[in-house]
């Protein structure tokens, strides 16, 4: 059994920190740090909805995701124009995850835009974005409630996400980039506080993996997500229970 680069146990998360209300202008915001991965999540409320929802009385939650040019070890080109396929996939994943726990009829004809900007990447940027975006979303709804635009926060569950994988022969929780880049199996798991799965993204980078391996990895992810959900509750204490 090889040692992890940062000497963590196989089932141990990296240190996680969530800084609420990080941006003074946004209705909701959170800086989430998972090890050396850092993502700024901001939530902005817009008093309109996409055309397909006009007149329905239903709101919408949408997400955008991006990585700043020097968020990685070498400068990457800033995305302009049409987002890449990877970026679109992650944006849709974040949006789906947040809509899965939101009462879309609970905040009228409004859109909450979630912007997730990766300022430093060391693996798990999409899962960190989902986890931090939930905090920003709650605060955005809380700002509407304080302004008496809505009378309750229209969220019925929590959602968080983490990565798991197989490195060598070892199943590991919360992969940093050094592990993710050589993993035989790489998986992202998005789960609610009620233990409902929003999405599982699992890929064999070499030999196919068994159903038993998948089940063990999902159980390992649940352990990490349970810890993340508690951290969300702690940082949102007094706002969302």
C-alpha cells in the first residue's frame, strides 16, 4: 500500500474551509478551500427567468464555471466565446445539483445565477464548486427573505460532492491532482443530506471496475460528503438548519 502524497489515510478528506459572504456585492457567496483547491462561488439574483419558464411562476437556478489562467501549474488560456465541452459539462452538473434540492416555485419569476471561479486547482474543482455553491445559494435566498421578497428559504435538502478513486490497488477519498492524474478509477459523487444521489460520474482509466468496487467507492464518498454537509450546517448556522 503506497502512501498518499500528503500522508492522509485512504478515507480521509483534505482540510476543508468555507468562508461565507466572501464577496460583499453578491447576494450570496462562499470561498471554499479543499486542500489546495480554492473556488469562489457567488450567487446573484436576477428578476427574470429563461423564456421557457415565463408566466409559469417558477424560478430557475443556473451555473457558470471557469478557471482563471494561473489556477494551474502552467498558465492556461482564458476561455472566451463559447465555453469548452468540459466547462459546459461542469456548469450543467452544478446547476442540476442545486436545482435538485431547491423548490423552484418558492421564489417566483427569478433566476439565481451561481458563478464558480476556480482560483487554484489541485483536483476536485467541480465537487468543491457544488459544495461551496450550496452555501452561496442559501445566502442568496436568505437575502431575499430579509428583504421580504420571499417568506421562507425555498430549499428542502442539502447537497455536497466529493471525489473518490482507485490509485494502485487502494480506494481513496478526495483525490488531489497528483492522485487523480494516475487513478485507475476516477469518480465524482453528488449526494443530498437525505442520502439521495444526484449524480455519479465514474470512469475506468484502464481495466473496467466491478459493481462491488463502485459500491465501496460510493460508500467512501458518502463518508466524506457527510462531513461536508456538517461543515455547511456549521457555516450556515442560524440561517439554514
